[in-house]
């Protein structure tokens, strides 16, 4: 039992560091690793991940608000469609066999891995004016930008919500590349805004899992503690490091976990 708690602390810390840096919530790593190392059903892992993401989002978002990178109006607007998708995804997950859900999750991870590898860092806007702005400490200047192609972002946000409800991943893995490459937001704004949104999305799904008795409160508490420690690292790296090398490592980790989850779904 002590080993289980140590696994949870380690997994949530590492996942939250990456999640805080890239704005993906960390659930995409937490869920499969909880299943693999703790030998629990995926619905239980999703429940722990969702409650962890809520706390993580609150911590990370407070830091991003201070830096100015978080676009609150955009985050609240897109959450309307994301939350609807999250509710639908949660209900669907509770009515699917856990082996089938594991297989779907493995395939989903493989797609995400390819997206992560191909996703290129959005070019920073060099304009001297725009609808929004924030100060970039790495560039040591103010970055201006204007939101583009908002209708497409609504559709992707709904899909991200469904994936969050089904897999406990927060949906940020889909939101970040869309916000950066379609809506033309600077990468740091995309990840910061996504970090805020995943907490609201997770809240909509978490209640459904809690109501159905799928949450282990002790595991959730330890996971939140690990997420708190990891988030501090992620926020620090967010303002000071480039994401390219981390994306490559993330691709390898996702691929390995996807293969493992696929094999387990066949057993």
C-alpha cells in the first residue's frame, strides 16, 4: 500500500511538471501510469486524474494570471463547448468495458504522440500592436497577438471536452496546438490559457465519477500533493525554457505508454 502512494506521488509530480509546462493538464500521463503501476481500472484512474487536474489548474492559472500570459476572456468563452463535451464523454466512459476503454485510450495516445512530434512551435508575433499582449521574460519584451479562426476553436474545444470526460486528460493536448497554430496565439499564451480551461473541464467530469463511486479519496489527496510539487517546476520552466526538446521526449513517453496500454487491453 505504501508503494502505491509513492507511485502516485511520483507519477503526479512528473506528469504535472510536464502538464504545467505545456498546458495539457498532466492527465495524459497520469491515467495510463496509474493503470500500469497501481493495477486499477481505467475509470478509477480517470477519476483520480480529473480531481488532480482541478487542483493543478487552480495553482498554475494563478501564476499565469500574474505573468499576463493567460487570456481569461478566451478561456471562459471556449469552455462553454468544452464542458458540454466533457459531460457527454464522462457518461460514455462509465458505460464502456474497461478493456475497451483501455484500447481506445491507447489508440488516442498514438494519435496524440504523432501530433506532438509534428507540432511546431508557433512563431512569436513581432507586431508592435494587437488585441492582446503579455510580457515574455525569455524574449525580454512585450508580445502582441490577435485571436484568429475562433469558430474552429469552438469545435475542437468540444472534441477536447469529450476526450477529457472519457480519458481524464483535461483536453489540453488538443487545445494547445489548435490555439497556437489555428488561432495564432503565442505558444505560451496557448498553454497558459489551456491550463486554466482544463480545470473547469475536469470539474464537469469529476462530479460524475465521484457520484458513481469511482474515486479513491486517499489516492486523490496524495496525487494532489504530487501535482502541487510538480506544478511549481512546470510553471518555472514555462517562462524560461523552450518546448522543442521536451516535445521530443514527450513523444517517446507517449508512444511507450500507448503500446503498453494496447497490450494490456488484449490480455
